[in-house]
């Protein structure tokens, strides 16, 4: 069977990345091969190192103004890219190099609460301010616009009037950790 090799891109804590790494340990046809970050301080780099996953930190010039990252991904035999709390827009050359092979998770029910600048706690604060009765997660393919690719899965949770943005974040994170690894597995498996 063909082996799929995943590269995970992160900018911060990397709790989703860790769940994904754990999920695919010992998987027969899917391997997490590389974790990349635009942020040298991202805690997720340490998480990956604990699992002996190779890591790479890159800057804006390398990412946006060259094919350097594409070369690294190709050299590592990467077949699929997973964004897990990665905050930079994916440049066109990378999208063209991996057509329909890049997936993202967003901590709300898109198309609500998406777009540029909508990440992390800002999303949950906006959900609270809008007095939504539910929120959740959206897992989608990535195209050249923030949060606009084909939706692959959505999962919901309730929002109580008394919930703080932090409490909303905790509920959403639980959904992310529960569902993102299995949605990735299905997505990768059906594309092999
Ligand atoms: C996650 O909640 C993810 O949905 C969000 O960043 C968080 C990363 O957490 N992504 C976005 O907001 C993208 N627009 P983690 O670093 O602990 O996995």
C-alpha cells in the first residue's frame, strides 16, 4: 500500500498537532513526517521533538517569496499538508504544488466567524459577543482565501449565555481534539 506522508504547519501551542501525531503513531499507511512553524517560540515544536518528528522553522521570505518550503516538502516525500493553528495565508505556489492536498481546522462554524484576523480567542470572543447559541469546528480544504475551501466536516457544541470566551474555547478544543485526527485519516485514505 502507498504510504502517505503528512507535514503539519503550526504557529503556536500545537495541541492539535500532538493529537494528530499520537493518532498516526504506528499507522500502517499514514505517517507524520515533518512539523513546520513560522514561529521559533511555538510550543508545538517541543511537542513534535518529543515524538522524534523532524521540525523546521521558516521566515516570511522563505515562505512567501521562494519555492524553498516546497523543495523541503518534496525532499521529505510529503503527500498531504495539515494546518493546525497556522496563522499565515498559504501562498499560491504552495497551493498549486499540493492541489486538494491541504486541510485546515477553524474553531467556529464557517462561514460564520471566519476570514482574515479571525483566529484563536478572537473567534470565541466574537461568538460570545454575537450571543450565539451554538458554535463548533469546521475542517476544510485550503484555497487562496482565508477559510473558504471546500468544507469536509463540521461539529457543533452548545453555548450557554453564562459561558465565557475561555469556556467556549475549551468546548471547541475538545471537539477539535476528538475529530480532527479522524477526519484527516478519512481524507488522506480516500485520496491515496
Ligand atoms: C485551534 O483552535 C485552531 O482551530 C485555531 O488555532 C487553534 C490552535 O490551537 N486555528 C485558527 O484559528 C485558524 N484560523 P493549538 O495550537 O493548540 O492546536
